[in-house]
């Protein structure tokens, strides 16, 4: 029957998380008087990214709660033993700056428009529903999706097959009728492929190695390539370059 639905990752797939995180943290550190503490803004931002990835990996592995990994990101980054209230307050002040920088990637609305009539759409994220539901509303695309599923509520996260199968079940479709689009070659690319979905890995910046490329069944550099890959009858006009 072919691909009938597309399930989407959110951060760094639809939403430019990396740019928003960098802009938000830079503004937050300036407001907190902490930019000079790390030698330079770039060093501070690199450390924040490193700490975020390490704590997120703990959460994905079931070693920390969603809220716990947020608090630990603050404690490790600052090198301070803050209590929960102090860590939450610091993170909330960062979020206020981070949210001012929220934006979709430029290719998101055109591809959602191009596929609106031909495919159903849902979201599967390793974040929490509280975070992603609000984010999608603020970005103006919440109503584009039939279902929004997140690991914090599902109790299973990508790359586990159960997470992808939960999204398929929400759409009442078999895995081979669903495409998954995400930015991480292993968590999204290999995870979706191993779960039996059409795996579409978007590598916008070409930062991964050839070995990483093998983890995704289909690798694209822009969402403009997606309609051709899905065989959608649209007028999107992108020349397919997927591999």
C-alpha cells in the first residue's frame, strides 16, 4: 500500500533546537554575569552542549528522570551542588531566553504543505509531551499532527522499536506504511529502520561520517527532498539527491 504517514522528530528536525539553544544560553549567561567565567562565550556554549548531551544520554538510558536530567545539567555545568529549587530556577531563567529564539527550519512549512493532502502526520520525540506540545503550538504547527507521542509519557524511547511501534499504533498503520524523519543517524536513522519503518535521516550540515550514513536507510540534506523520496504527487519541485 506504500507509505501513508510520516512521523516526525522535533528537535533539530522541524525545530532549530541547536540555534535556539546557543542563542538562549548566550543571552542567559550574559544576564547571569557568567560569560567570562568559562574563558569565552564559545567555551561556555561548548561545555553546555557537552553536558546536555551527556545528561540526555543518561535520561535516554533510563538512568535519570526528565526533570532530573535538567537539574543535573545545571549542577554539572555550574559545578555547584544546587538544591532542586535552585537548579529549577536557574534552568527556568535560561528557558525564558531560549524560547525567544524558537524557530522552525525554513524548509518545514513548505514540505508540510506539500504532503498535507497525500500523507498523514504525527510526532515522536524523546522529550516530554509537556515540552513538545507547547513548543509545537508556539511554532504554529501543532494542528498539523494527528498524534504527538513523547518518551517521557510512553515509558520507552528511541531507538527502541517499541517507541516507533507506538507511533504506528497511534496511526493504526503497520510499520511498513510509515516513514520516520529524524536528525540522528543512530537514534532516528537506525532505530526507525530496525523497527521496520521507512527511515529518513536528515543530515542538514553533513557533519557525520560515512559510517554514520550507513545507519540511515535514506539520507537527505533538506526536507525539500522528502516528497520525491516518498513518491508523493506534489508540485514541491525538489530534485531528489537522497542516497
